[in-house]
C-alpha cells in the first residue's frame, strides 16, 4: 500500500467544494481545510504508485477546483 499527503492550493473560493468532493473519492482517507500556503490537505492510500498518480491526476486535480498540488509520499508509518 502506498500512502501520501496531498497538499492542495485550491482555486479562489473552491476550497470547501474541493474538500467535499475529495471526501467522497475512493482512496481518500482524511481531508482537512487548513490555513497557510495550501488550502486543503488530504491523506490518501492506493495499492501502488501508479494508482496513487491516477488518484491525484484523474480524480483530485480533475475536480476543477485545483490550482496546484504537492504530493508528499510517506516512507514510514
């Protein structure tokens, strides 16, 4: 299992919508709206690195709410 924290800079006014959509995606375990340079942080899990990439690109980034993402893959639990 591959897990990561996805730090998301949302488009203006889209953080809440993004968080609500992300909460319903398979593989997304937790979602928090935060302060600072990023608007939303999600913890995600996927079977492998390829699946993780697909979750980020085809699901999270495709919401129409995302300006950019930063992915921090976990190396130890």
